[in-house]
């Protein structure tokens, strides 16, 4: 890579990190160097990543933040982990659902999200992720495979009817195609989980964006990405902030 390309990449990384933090906020309890090979502080995550040959699906069995029973639950239509039903507006297309399963696996199992972990004041987790740079084709494929499935809202973190113990559409909610609520790939990937992701200009294999999909037998592609952004942060970008409940 020539010096001009490196400078552009570094500038882009700084913009992403500054966007993540937003305005000046208190520092996280995590040390600035504590960005690599870590797990979020939630009810489901391990305290530290470790190998697990019993993990189900495409998770990285060599180093994961989720336990085997967690990985199995993630692949069910309604998981006991969160009692969240993907089929809240009728049966979700299998091609669409696989992206949601993989998204949840990334969230629960990856030890390479440290640069984007922030504190949050919620009963079921003390930390979450914000503006993780998702590889552009991962987002585009997700949107393309889901555009004909149905939902009733554009932010799935709030607005559900939980009286049955499982998420349901509230009275009067209008189920429409994903494309109606998410007119672009970025609208889906960034809006769905309150900006947990930010769509990157980079493609998988660049070392500059997080991949939901990769062949773990070839190594975890996201380890290099975490190291790149951690180095950027340690070079002088602001660290984590506090997000309210």
C-alpha cells in the first residue's frame, strides 16, 4: 500500500471512530489498550474468549465469547436467550433469516468487537456495540435477501408488545415488506439495531471492515480488522463513551 492510500485509510478510520463517539463523553471503564480479544459485559457473554469445539454453526470454535448452548439457541426461530421471534409478521424467508442468525452470532460470539464496545445502562447488559464498520457487501446481501420479507418497524430495539413473553406486533401495527421500512441497505444495517453497525466503504478481505460471513477454517477475518482500528484509536482517536438506557 502506498503512503497516499494509507493516509486515506487512516483518515477514514478516524472518521468512523469519531462518529462512534460523537460529542465529548466520559471515558469507558475499559483501559484504552483493552480493545483486543475481549467479550462484552452482558448476561450471555463469557468473561473471556476461549476455544469451544461444541459451538454450533459457523462460529469460530478456536476463540469465542459464546458458550455452546448459546450458539445452539441462536439458530432457533424463537430463541430462549431473548424470546425474540423472527416471524413476527408471518414466516420470514429462510434466505433472510440466515442473515439475522449470523448477525446475532457475531454479536454473541465474536471477541473482535472491542474498538466499538461502549458502556450502556441496561438491566440485561452493561456494554453494547456502536457503529461497527460492516463490510458493504455483507449489508447489501442482507438487504437483498430480506427485501420481500415482512416487518412492522425500522428499529427492532423498541416498540414491541411483550405481554405474551415473546415479541409481538402491537395493536394496529402494519406489516409491510422490509423494503418499505428499509429503502436502502444502509437503512437496514444501520437502523435495525440502533446503529450497532455503520456500513463501510470497504469490502471483505480489505482488513478494514467487519465481516459477518467468513470461513473460520481459514482463520477469523475480523481479528486483523480489530487490530487495525485498535491501532487507530491508540494513535490518538477518542475512546469509548457512555450510552444511556
